[in-house]
C-alpha cells in the first residue's frame, strides 16, 4: 500500500518523520538504503521505526486528540463578539472565497521544484523573484506572467498543467486541490452540520474524490480507510476510534505535511467568528489523515480564518490561531519565530529570505515552514491584500497553498467590496472544482451557500445555549 510512490521511498521519509517527532533514528537511513527494494526487510525496518519511543529529552508536548490539545493550549478568546450586519457578512464570505481563489491562482503556476525546493544556485523564493523580474513584472502586482527571460537565463519554467492561471490566460479559478477541499468542507457542513467526525470525512472522500485527486498523506489515508472498512459494507466499524489511528499513520510519513492545513477553510467559514469551534471542526477533518503538527496546522489556520471575519488586526488574528494549538509544540515555536521575523523585516525580500533560512530544514510541503510563511505574510502585510498574497507566494515552498490560505484570511477580513479589482475581475466569478455540481460554479454561489451554512450553525448553537 505504497500509493503513488515506492515502499523504499516511503521509508526514507519515515526516517525523517520519526526523527522530527523526537525519536532516535541514527543508523536507520543507512539500513533503509541497504535494504534496497526488499519488501520484507523494509517492512521489518518500518515496524522497528514505528515502535521507537520519543526521546526523554524531547522538549515538546504534541498530542493528537482534541481534549489533550485543548489542555495544553494558551488562553484565547474562543468566541469573538461580532457586529457585521447581513450584507457585511455576505460580503465577507464572498471576499473569503475570492481571496482564496486569487491567492491560489497566483501561486499555482509556480508549484514546481524550482520555486518549491530551490535550485543549486538559489533558494526557491529567489527563483520566484527572478521569474517576475525576467517578465518586467517585479514587484509582484498581478498574476504570474506566462513568459520570462528567466527561462533562458536561469533555466526556470512554470507548471505546464497550470497555464490557465497565468496573467495572460486566467479567466476563472481552475481546478485545484486547495479549492476542491474548500468545497468538500462546504458539502460536509451542508450534509451533516456539526454532526460529523473523521469517519465521515473518509466516507465523503470515497464518495466524492477519485484516487488521482489525492496525494501524500491523503493518498495513504484514502487507501488505509478502504482496507479498514472493506468488510463493513460502508458502515462505521465498531472500533473506529482505535482504527482511525492506523488509518492516519500506517505507511504515512506525510502525516505532518501541509495536506490538512489546506483543508481548513470550508469548516472555518461555517464557524466564522468562533475560532474554538473552527479549530474543533478542523481537528475532526485533520485527524483522518494527520497527527500532531499536521493537525495543528489545520486548527491554527481554521482559527485564524474564523477570527478574520470579525477581527482586523493581523497579529491579533495570528495570536488567536496560536491560542487553539499546544503552546509547547514545534508549530507554536515556529510561528513565534515567524512573528518576530515579520515584525523586524525591513522589506518583503528580507522577510522571505529570513523565513526560508529559518525553516528550510523542513520538506517544502511540510506544515510548519508553510504555516510560518503564512503567519509572517499576514503580519507583514499590515492589512494590504496584495502585499499579503504576493509575500506568501514569493516565499516559495507550497506557493498555491500559501497564497490561498493568506488570500482567504485577507478576503474574510476586508470583504469582497474592498479587494483589488485587478485580482478579482480576471476570475469572472467562476471556479472549477472537479466535483459534481461544482464544475463550474460561480464563486458567489459558493459564498452564498457558505453563508447559509454559517447561519444554520449559529442558530443551532444559539438554540442549544452553546
């Protein structure tokens, strides 16, 4: 069950993952290399690694269950008092969807290794800058140009499958997992309201997503869920609470990567103004495929997004996100460092350079480095939409994911009416999600339906006294 990659490649990543989780993994990289492609040897090594204890001197506390996470979080507002009227709420929901789409589309053509992982001569952020400079489009003030002198001068190129998101060709938000998961969050809340858990996430994926639409942690969880429920005829196993840990971890070295973080928005919109609830819904979603910092990334972003509907101060939004995750986890420490960098940076280039150097030890699509870039971009922007999404994409790593998350937060804060027309008009109020009923659909219709979900959830909470 190695998904899109081979067993030996999964184990190479598992060595790194166990080390980051606080295990002593000296010698395991060499053992995996020596095993080659021998499945029996590799599985023996895998079983050894997953049984390794956390070192006694590991300085972090990183549980994966909600009650344990909440016991370790700092104080926070949990729920914010809101004042928008109905028209303002609707404008903010439309702004969140538009902002997410615009940020995603900006970063989508740059989602290739030159910019994500860098090259021998440059970090990824510098290659992003070179592309825009080579197109006489620096600093970033619009969508990614389709041509640049950097192709000939530096050997750079764009993602060939994402040309419809370039400056010259963009006419809508083209299909992308960052948008698809937002739609899935909307679907879940429309169908289930607040009555869902990680099992329901698995069922939704199997109903709505083709195998080719998932990758990394989502691929492994998707396959593991199939095996865990294959004899249940679609029903919940009696032992789901114990089986879910196997589903999200077995042969899944991606369990702290960014896959869950990009799934926060649809749930956070339904909990607008209620960061604690947003984080809980994000936990239910993330815990299907991720653990520890992989879960915290979605909770952190969901709380920020929910807060952004009623809070405008950028650092306050980030702090509210931090209040929903353990104060002494790796992600919290990384975000604190990113906040300091953002407040000290004299300009955009200095910021992304320092963020890259501070967090380049993570894989380009790990949760922590990308979340740090998101937080830094929000604070550095001082409330300016264009500065925020441009900084998040300039930083490299997972360009479309970071642009989307930052765009969502800024769009919720500002509302659609205050977003720059040069970013919103090229989308023509249209997105394609490669999901039945959403391919295409107007972005405004998604916003309207999300607002109705939000109203329904708020009414149900009021009725219950929550």
